[in-house]
């Protein structure tokens, strides 16, 4: 695991355990993730709710848990996972 980032509803990082050795712009994650979460919410039907979102790239896997006041973002190194 790379770390965990907690951001408020404005996208400001409140707490972070993410190591910056792999990713130097941890403060930018909440803003970018918030845009993706908002687009995902637009796609979901009216009677459903977005409880979490999983985004995987070659370098990092994001597990996003959005809430009204806070967003929890877990960053995982996919190459270190055992499949």
C-alpha cells in the first residue's frame, strides 16, 4: 500500500499517509478524483448511490469512498499485489 488520503468536500487534504517517493503531487489527487467521482455519479441511476469507486492504472490503484463531508482515497501499488 502506498497510503491513504482523507480530503474534505472542497478537495483539501486533511490527512495523508501516502508516501511521496512514488507520487510527488499527493495534494492534487482529491481534486482530480472529485471530478471522476462526480462524473460517475452522473452516470448512476437516480435510485442508486455511489458507495465506492475503484480506479486502476499501471502505477497505482485508487479505492475511493466518497461521502458528503469527506472523501477517503486509498492508494495501492498494483505491482506489489499478489493475484
